[in-house]
């Protein structure tokens, strides 16, 4: 529950773009990850000094899903 799922999620965005010709959906997914990171949400492996409190892997995934839902 401490590792960031963003790399796996972004790998899926690459699959959407290059394997399934779904560039627009890949853009939405990448934007959702970027928004969550810009909002300061971090798992323990991405924390730096004075970043605040880390979230769990599940909470990070939920935050990305919420950002993705908000982009509809």
C-alpha cells in the first residue's frame, strides 16, 4: 500500500494511445495523473521533505479515478 500506481496507470495510457488508437482517452488519463500530482497527492515513495502526509496506493488510485471522472 505504499508504492505509487501512477507508472502502471501511465503505461495503460500508452497502451490506449499506441495499441488501441485511443489518443483522446490516453490524454484524459495522463491529465488526471498530472492533476493529482499537481494537487500535491503523493504516496510514500514520492514524498519529499515538507510534502505533508503520504496517501496509500488505494487512495492515490482513487484520487486519479476521481480526476478522471471529473474530466467527463
